[in-house]
């Protein structure tokens, strides 16, 4: 029996568990991760993440040591905008990190190339703040690691991450 399909439509937007996800103005909001795929290239995706951390640590997706998961046999072009800030805003460190990372068939993650652009460095001369790629975690995991030395003040890190990923094998 034939069925007439209607367009997916909702007055007032869409929600998940009473949290608005798509507004009436067609804005996407309240999502943890955004992944874009192209129908013509089913083996390629672009995913955006937010990472954060405090002081010297590996930046995480959440409070459960969550890192970006890279599928096996992929090459990944990762762009990260990172800012570190003291609570009183007396010091700021901002960088852009561009890396090319592979994940082999065993889940081993390797950084092929890495380029760091320091956008702003207002860290006192007595302190050192750095951000480096972190590819030596568990199988298929990737993040960045912050290192703060020369201060006991708290430094909050926030990172906007874009991963363009393609199957390699």
C-alpha cells in the first residue's frame, strides 16, 4: 500500500529530552559534537569538538578523561585554537595548532606534521606555558597537553577542535 511521506517539519523547533537542539530559526544548539559528512565522499567526515582543562594536564572532552577518538586506518587533519587564561586575566596564552595525524590498523596514533602559531603570549617571564599534540594515550585517542610551570596560579584552558578525517587504507 502506498504511503505519502510528509516533510520532516516541526513548529517551534526540535528537542531531545526537553533540550532545544534545532530552533525555529534553524539554528543548531546544545550539541556536544558536530559531524559533517559529504554524500559523495562517504569515507570523509569533519567533526568539531570542545576540549578544556586546568593547569598542566591533557585537555579533555568531559570530566571522564575523554579524548578525541580516531578510527583505525585514518589520516586526520586537526586544527585547534587554544587559549589559556589565569582566573584574574593577568596572563593569556593563545595558539593555533595544525597537525596531521594517522591512526594505523592497530589504533596506534602518530603525529606526522605539526605547526604551532602563537597568537598571543602575555605570560610573565618567570613562567612557561606550552601546548603540544598528545598522541601517546590509549588506542585511537588524541588530544593536546598543556604544561604550566613557574606559577601556582590556576590556568584554565579551552580549545576549539576541528578534525577532517579520511579512511587511509
